[in-house]
């Protein structure tokens, strides 16, 4: 961790100094501050109006403090500016963490897993996004018409991805792979595994860098899950492994079937059990639920499988014990990364605590099985935001993990979002019903 003196000296060469955090929706927020005051700000925080941030505070009790995390300090250099970057912690007063700070939820889940069970985790989110020609949606919004793994010149986004990777590398963040995804204008960059808290912080940083670099190339980067009909969505697949305090991978068992341990199966059991009532965290927007369709690489049913991309929880092929992990495939990048990772771990811990059976793994594509599908079918993930809200409203588990303040604030935000869509008349309705 850089000393205060080192940080103060480096900030002299910055064009701006910003503290980043997320609202409950997961949208990036930043507060530029005077670098000359950084020592006082680290010690005492800086005030802001919490009632103007979604889900943070009410107008009659709105004062909040933002404390920069000294360990998160980075110098991020773009073509047009150099930024002193901090992740922020939100407090209600100098002594008390704000009850609506989503980062605190992840901190609490991780602390509980380590204290009660001696478990630690590594995560490797997959970052998918679209590069569009405009911020407004229109006929010419695609930046290319390439597909999965296509190379230049068809893949117009490769220079953008390379620049994002270079900016990340300059601040010590290494990537594993990067490529064009299945849908036109869609891209993916995967970073190396890291602990969950830094993984969520790094996602904040990644999203910011991606949008800034795209803008340098004249593009608009969006993490909207499904902008286009008939194409795949952008997902936020979360790869996760669990270790003991000595670093041994607890998902690996050399004597188990597929070397997949009983603890890992119990972890998946918890994830499957609570998948419906936590869906509003993993798929948090009205648009998110338009992705859960057959043959589009988004899960539709609560299930798991070895190397099966139609399963909600996939166990990827691993060449080494250290690489044994699970991949959760239902989240998307429109959500709050702190809450998504926290809920995933909390679900799994409930599975271990209660020894929940995950059932048999999927054999073959879940898309090709014949289901007698009902309007309300608990075998499936929720098919709409409304269905997800009903499940979340009944959930004692979700309230326990989030805490009453965040749970109530979050549900109020999402219910309002649903109601806004429910009462809005669309061009599709005009097309179908004006002739009546």
C-alpha cells in the first residue's frame, strides 16, 4: 500500500483525482476531489448528498461521508488525461458504515465465511460488453457485423480491446484472453483470478476504463445485457473457487467423481436452492429477462453440469487441482457487482451449512429437453422481472444477507423500475393492437 506521502506526491501530476463507488443499481458514481486535501479526506472523509444516489439515503437524513480506500489507489492514464483513482467506502458518520453501502455486504459475507468456516475464495468474472457507434439506439448502431472469434478487419473492436488491456496492464492488472463475442459489436475480456473484494473493485475500474477507452475511439461501450433481438446477450459469468486458509482448493477431491468434492456439490446445492429468490440481484433489470431464451447461451433452468454451457452452474474443465472451480452463468453486467458476488458466496455457504444436495448433473443440452412449461414453474429461473420480484419479496434469505436497509431500498428501486415498464405503451403494442 502506498504511503500518504507517496500518494500526495503522485497526485501532483494528475489531471483529476476521483473516488469511485456504486449505487445500489450498480451504476458507477465518482466524486472528483482536490488532491491537496487527500490526507484529510482519507482521515475524515468527504461529505455528499446520499439522497441523490439511488438507494442510498432519504432527503431527511441525506448526509453521507465518502472515504477513499488508500489500498485501492491507482494512476490510470488515458490519451487525454491522467486520473488518480480510489475506491470509496460510504459512512453515515465518521464511526459508522452506511447501511446502504453495497461493498459492505460483500465484506461481511467474506468475513463470515473466513471466521466461521475458514473458507476463502477466488473469483474470475468474464467481462462482456457491446461497442456501439452511438449512445442512442438506431439502425446504424452496430460497430461491426463480426461474430465469435472473427479476426480483423471484420472485428472492428480489436484495437479498442487492445487499448483497454494496455491501460489495465499499466496499473498491474493482467488479462487472460480477449476476443470478439457471438453477437455483432460484442466483446469479451477475461482477467486473471483474484480475491472477491478486489475482484468487485476491479470490475468498477474495468467498466470505467472500458467506457473511457471506447470514447477515445469514437464508440459507446454499453453493459446493457440484451440490446438486440434475436442475438445473444452480454453476461457477467462469475468463476469461483474456494480455498482453506492454507490455500488448498476445497472444490477438488482426487478421490471424487470428476475430482469434484462433496463441499463443492453442497455449495452448488445452495446456489440452486436460492437461485429464484436471488434472481433480482443477478438479473436486475427489465431487459435482463429478455435474455433467458432457448439456444442463446443464457440459462433457463436451475441446474448444473460438467462443461455444460446450457447449465446455470457449469463446472469447467480443469487441468490442475488449483483450477477446479464453478461458473455461475445467470448474472449479467447491468447489476451491482458487489451484491452479485456476495449473494453467490452466501448461497453456497448456506448449501454447505445445511448439506444441500445439488442433484444429478445435466446430461446433454437443457435447451433440447421437453418440458411441460407452466406460467409459474419453479424448476426454471424467473422469466420476467415481475416473477423475480415476487420471489425476492418472499425471501428471508435475501433480506438476511443484504440487511434490512439495503433489502428494502433495493426492492423499492426495482419495484419502481418494473412499474415504469408495466405502464409504458410500446411501439410493439401499437403494431399488434391498433387494428382492434
